[in-house]
């Protein structure tokens, strides 16, 4: 057993914990150590003609925002009907998320949608993006980076098959390097969004397999069905995916708060840890699949007066997976941090 010092989250003081092999480090401790300043820092490379923007750290890719919209051919229409973020392995050029193609090609990187997006007089499927429904990048509100973090905010239109607006989205993603000084980087990805109705009352629903904010691993994981999982105490502890049938057990496997998925790309192991803001609507139904998709879904209602604010944090690490108790401690700090923030700013 070895002692590791946890990193601080926000203004919280650091604590010391005993773990077996690995601790999720915190952003403030990483910055205090000066390790981020010793590297090249974060910067964006925007290829507007291709509809991609790469966040780089020390010359290597971190995220790729996929924002092209092209209806010139059926293939390009399918490839560009939703915006999403690809993720790269920390310190490598391994693309660890899925894009168009492969098993369930509408599962793409970091993505969000609801199978049933219902409003008076109509409905769209913002998960599969069928019948012409799509999520379309409108503009960048801001995009920047420094030695400590890289960030972007974009306006995104959720439109129906006639290109008429249903939901206006403002999505913000911020990445901080929280790796240990002198070691590989680790990505803390704070993903938040604000959804505003353009069609009066809108009901967002579906099921845990076809709605919510979710992460999809690269196609090679689907081919091997090799994803394994770590969950909080009180939930199933087998490493294999715990698959729930919503029709038989709709209230099973809910309100976890966090979980983690591990898998290998090009022979290198990675772990993605998923934290959910505890103030989001309940029940929050979690889903995981051996092919490498996981995340959470809830049902809720939007009106023009009551937009939906969502906040999640993902931590992406390379090497051995983190210890469950270390993840729990880091999640507890995350939950305390977001509880001090005004809901609209999350």
C-alpha cells in the first residue's frame, strides 16, 4: 500500500488517502505542481473547411469537436447529422472514441440526445437523428486555451426534418490536465450544456439505451466486447457489463452518481470515469454495454421559461484503472464543488 495525496477540487483542501495502486488526481494540485506550465499548454487547431476543431496539448490531440454539416450526399448527411466530441488517449494519438460507422454508428464520442423529443404537434428523434432531424453547429461563442486548460462554447441547433428549430443548445467543454507531475497527462473533461425550448413544452424521454449524455468507445472495443466497469458500493461489482432491460426492470440500476469503463486501444489500457451532477432530475437510469457505451438517462420537461442545465465530468486516464474508493472520494469532491455553484452556471 502506498500513500498518495489527492488533488484539490475548487477551493477545497487536499486530503490524504491510502489506496492500492492509483489515485485520480485533482486539477488544482496538478496546477499547483506547475506541471502544466512546463508543457506546451492547450491550443485549438480549427479546420473550418472540414468542420473539425482539435484541442491540442503539448502538440498532441486531446479532443476533436466534429461540427461539419453536409447534406450533399446521403452518406455525408448521415456522417454529419449530429455534433460530438472525439477523445484521444492522454499523451498519445490514439483515438479512443467511435465516430460514424461501425456498430450503432449514431453513437459518437461524447454525445447527447433523446430518442423521443416530443412537443405539441410533433416529435423528433434527437438520438438516432432520423427523418431529417439533426443537431447543427451554429457558431463558436468562445474557444481558447492556456497552460492550464482548453475550453470551447458553441451554439447548436436541434432542428426537425424541415430544418425548423426545436431546441437551442449552448454547450461548453473544458479540459484540464490533471495528470501527475512528470508522468502521463490525464484529461478532466467538464461537459455542460443548456437546452432551451423553441416549441413550447417539450418532453425529453426514451430509455437508458437511447437517451441522455453518453460515451462511446472506439469500434475495436465493440468488435472484442472487451469493456469492463467499476461501480460504487451497493451496485453489482462484476467487471463485465451489467445490462438492464428497461421493460422488465425500469427502476433497477439507478442513481449511481458515477461509474467507470476500462478498455484497451492499440494495446494501451485506458479508463473513462463518468461523474453526474447530483442535482439533475431523478431517477437517473444508468446503462452500460460490453461494446463500449455507457452513461445515464433521465426524463424531463423543457419550457421556454425553464431550460435544462446539465453538467458532467469525465476523467480519462492511461494505464491501470483507478481504485473504486479513490473514484468515490473524487466524486464526492466533485459533488461538493457543483453544489456551491448556481445551477444556471453549471
